[in-house]
C-alpha cells in the first residue's frame, strides 16, 4: 500500500529515494524502520542500566550518622586571629560543621589505629599537614559519597575496607569559593567539648592518608575525577588555614605534604622511620592518589613561608 500523487509530486512506494522524470519517489520499508527503532530503544535502555550500575558501584548506599542538611543546620561561624613570626596579624572565619564523634566512633577509631599502627590512642600528635582533594563534585556530594558522614566503610570498597571499617574523614575541607569548614573541631583536654583555646585542646585522629596519627588532614572540593584543579580562593585559604594551624599548635607542626607524595613506597618508609611509626597493614594502604599535585603544594608552601614560618615539604628538603 502506498501514497501516490502525480504531476511532479511526491510518491510513496516500495524502494528508496530517487528522482525519476520529475517525480520524487519515497519508499519506506516499515519493518526496517520499526526494527531500527526497537534496536535504538534497547541500546538506550542498556546504556541507562550501565550508568546506574556504575553509579552504584562507585557510590554505594551508606548508613548516615548525620545527613548533610542536618550538618548544615547546626553549623556555626567562628572567627580566629593570630600573629605570624614576621609580626603580621591575621584573622580568619571558620564554619564549624562538626561530624558527630560519639562513643561508637571512638571505638572504631581506637580499633583502626591499633590494627594499622599498633597505637593504643585516638588522639592526634600533629606534626604535619596533609592536603587532599575530593574529586567528587560539589561539597554536598563530596561529603555524602566519601563516607565522611557515615558510621563505617562498606565491605564492597575492597582494599580500603580490608584495612578497617573506620569511615574516611578529615579535620577540614575547603570549598571552591575558599570557605573553610571544620569537620572535626579540636576538643578540650578535660572533656569532649569543642575548644579553640591554643593551650587547652587536642584533635581526634581521622582516617585520611591511611589514618595518619601525626597529621591534620585538609580536604578540598574539586570537580568529579579531578584532584588538582584548586581555585585561587582555595590556594589562598589552604595557606591561611595552615598558617593558623602552625600557630595554634605552638610550632609543633614542622611539615606540609600532599597526599600524592605518599604513593611512593620509599617516601612512605621515610615517613614511618622519621616519626617512629609502623604500618601493620601495608598491603592495604592507599596508593595512586593525585591530590593535590606538586604545583599546588609548592604554591601553598610558598604562601606559608612568606610570613616567616619555618615550614618544609617533608619529602623535599628546602
């Protein structure tokens, strides 16, 4: 069955497109068209399923100890000030968004630190700052998919979970606009009340760079899959936060590093030997990180040292 309109008009019949005696003739094999449409529909469906499966594999469902919205609602702004060795006086705003650290999390931390480092303590002895990058998109996504807001790392995370169930964490995270957020505030020596008093505080160990027991961890919000694209505002804030931390810890912090510098086994051995540490689960330690890259680290270090602060890159003597 076909449509036909003569005198130089369109004609629909069996076959294909052609020009014949001034007539355009269009033929369509409907069954081919239907088959192609079905094939395209199946292909799109298959691709959507694959995307969902990949998303689930990369971002498995986690059990929150607090939601991002709840964390935001209880946030407060703090203002700190200090004086650098060169005499310059600085002040800085910190958004306190404390992730709950109850008794269960303390037990998780204690078990993890003992299993990995053989240390029977949940308290940090800050000697260095390690800079990180999330590579997960915006702040909300970064915190939700990284296990920062959760009670443990799922077993499906493979090697990372084999080192222990303690969720990932950091003491600070810097947003794209340079906003400094404290996820794990210092607490008083007498109890667990938050304390920003220079001589009366201590920090919980957080699981960043293998649960490093001597380093304060500073994360940075970066685009998905990108671990080195820090904004100018982030560079400025990372350096300023580091200057305050060095002052806050009474000069006990000697070094800064990037997570990427721990990939090399020789570097890591050097780190362990210097701080008299041992890693009992070396086969499960985190490798292959790119954050934050040498260029960013060098610029941050320069902006710290320019205030008369004698800080060094642990892996590059200067």
